[in-house]
C-alpha cells in the first residue's frame, strides 16, 4: 500500500481536485479512495491494470460525491419550500401592495422611474431614451428611487427578508400603510 501511495498520491490528488475544486473534499475523497484500494486490492486479478483500476474507483467516488451533493441540495430545497407557507405569500403580496402605495409619496420623477422600469418592464436604457436623459442618469435615478422607497417603507414598517429577498415578516414601526 505504501508503494501505491507513493506512486499515485500526487496524481490522484490533482485529478480529484480538478473535479471537485475543494481541497478539503479532495483530501477526504483521496483518503476514502485509499481505504477502498486497501480493502479491495486482493480482488485485482491483473496487476498490470492497477492504474486504470485505481482511477476507475476514483471516478466512481467522485461521481458518488456529486450524487450525494445533489441529494443534499434537493433535501435542503424541500426543507426551504416547506418552511414557507401561505404566510410567506401573504407577506410578499402585502409588501408589494405597500410598495405601490408608498410610490405615490415619491417625487414625481422618481415615481415615474420606478413605475416605468420596475412595474412597466421598461429597461433602464429605454427609460433613458424615453425621457431624454443619459443612461447613467437613468440608472442613478432608478437607484435613488429604490432607496427612497425603501426608506419610506422601513420608516413605516420593518420588513424581514430571507437571503433570497422573499418577505417573511412585517412588523409595524410607525404603521401607515401595512395591513395589520
């Protein structure tokens, strides 16, 4: 086993790393590979095929690793989906309604910028052409309008979002618009 380790360790580590792109995972898979080699070396009938046999075991381990990773991702997404119920949809629709209500409190040019780009589906470039300002001016106006709207909303209620931007809670601060 020591001879096999000395002969193949560096090449196998590089091979695994080229597939998984994570040194810790590569080290774990390499260790698992040599455990499998040690456990099954007596089953190898032709020692001239040692290298191809080792690489086949290695490829299978990498495939298993990615399959397990996919299963974990699928399980995580199922947990994520089950964590959110009808309340999440209600929070999102309330948040959108509140945003639309508060847009009327913005200065007209900022309200127009959000109405045309965010609600109307106009690109910022097309918006710039439509109202006759530069593209960078349009981008700045839309960004300022978003910030102004966010500030208006957050002064009224505290909106809690998950890492995906989904509203998961609304808590009144100085409530003037939300549906409590």
